[in-house]
C-alpha cells in the first residue's frame, strides 16, 4: 500500500473534501516578494500490489491504510530560512476513504514538503517550527492502533520548487512507522500427535522512535526484554502482559492435527518498530539465555509457544527489521520439540525441529530468503 501526496503549481481554485474545518497556519508572503501557487492533492493510490514472492502476504488491512488526520508542513529549502516552516495545515477525515485538494500561495523558491498522518494530537508549534524539529517528533508504539478510528502513524517528505508560472509536480510517498510480521502458516510435521499454538509474540521490541527513524542504540526504549516480565532476566518470570498487546501478541490456542496446519495470516499480524542494531559492534552480537547475565539490546524475535503432550516448547526466530513499512511473511514447520526458553539459542534446536521460510516486502518488491534450522 502506498499513498501519494502530489503538488502542482497552478492557478486554479481547488476544493477540500473533508468533514472538518482544517486548522491552518498562515505565513503571509510580503507584497514585494514574487509568489506562486502551490496546489496540493492527497489521495490513496489504488491498484494491484506488487509482491516480491508469491508467498509474501502484502494485503493491507483497513486499519493499516486508514487516514484520519493529516498535517501538511512546508519548509523553506536553502537560503537564510533553510528548514524554517513556511506553511502548515492539519485536516481531519471521518470517512473510510480519503481525498483532498488544497492550494497555497508561497514565495518563489525551493521547499521541503512533509506529511504526518494519524498523529494522536496536533503537532505543537515547536515541533513544526523547523524541519529538524519535525524529524525529532517522538512516536510511541502505542500511538498506533488496530482500530480504524485511530489507525497507524505514517510520514513522508519530498522536495519541490515554486515558480511564478508553469507547472511543477511533487510526490510524497507515505510510509507507516512500523513493520509488520505475518505468521502466514504454522504446520505440524511431528512424527505423531497434535500440537497447540498457545501464544505468539514479539520479544525485544523497540517502543519508541521518531519521525526520521534514526533513534538507535541504548537511546531506544525497549519492552519484552528476553520475553521476561521484569529484571532479573533469567528464571521463570515469563511475560504474561504485553505492551500494546493488540500489536505485539496473539493467543490463538489453536490445535493443529498431525500433518495439518493453520493458515490464517490476517489473524496473526504483529507489529514493531525497526530495530537498527548499528550502535556498536557489541550490539550487533545476538544475546541468548542462559549465557547472558544481563539485558543487552538484541534483535527483535518472534516466538511461538506450543504445547506438545502438555509440555510448553518455544520456537523463536530472530528478525531483521532494518527499515519501516516492511511486511515480513513467515511460514513455520514444526517437526520436533522446541526450546525450553523463548530467549534460547535457535542453534540449540535439533536441525529437524523447525523450518522457517521468510519473505520480506515493503508492500512493494523486497528480498526473499529461506532459513532452515
């Protein structure tokens, strides 16, 4: 899914199709300064989605693509006012579809145009006073919701120029600030007997980012560390209450008969921020229990908790969440007993116990790979 924000320099009057009156900050152009008209159009780009692999689940849910509010920020680019706000406007939308057209009078020159969608509250004057301030706006995991009335936070930016005459078009591609992890299929390939998928969750998740997606290292806020409820990180205090649970966990209690599978990707959608493990060489190392003696940032992992013969086993997979707006599609084949700790080393799984196939896409082409344990 992609939304397009397009801008054209024209001189015709355009209408705004919204349910609420927009909040607009005017930045009047002095009479002695040459100006042009920037015409803004925002609409969802429809059409077939491109998939990197036939198995990649790229279907967008209604709550993932819903636009309830949008803030348009236009910043000067270059010159003495570089990065300073030239114009801003916030509009709200109460329908399932989104369409708008606007026009602004701006001084002739170059601009950076930003869009911020589904913010919990309107950006403050300080947050939109400059491009750098906007880039630093904090976004919490809990600011995103599977409720259509709230939706997912999105952002995007591009550059354009305004002239006194002629036509210019600029597109801003909106991206969700989160990544999506899809448990597409779980198959029971045990020698005999059924298994029950009790819970599925994301461990070692980042809970805070910013609009520019560049918060890294220990400056990040974390949750579900080592799948534990709290420090100390070893022992039996496994997590039972999840942060932003509708986004990060499922409890299907799904019984899978021997030789069968559960294939309901829309019911197994999980979400997390990018986990940019690039602060130091030490942080790039994976951290497993019981070897680890203290918490250290490590890769986000998806964990399947399955009951076999009334004993709980864990099947983890470490994710590479390098950029936002990716959808990661996972197929699990369980052929043997899992680990006794959700933060254990996947290398300790018997090689025939678990097979994982993964497809990665940005709701547009991405990479594909297969990992077998």
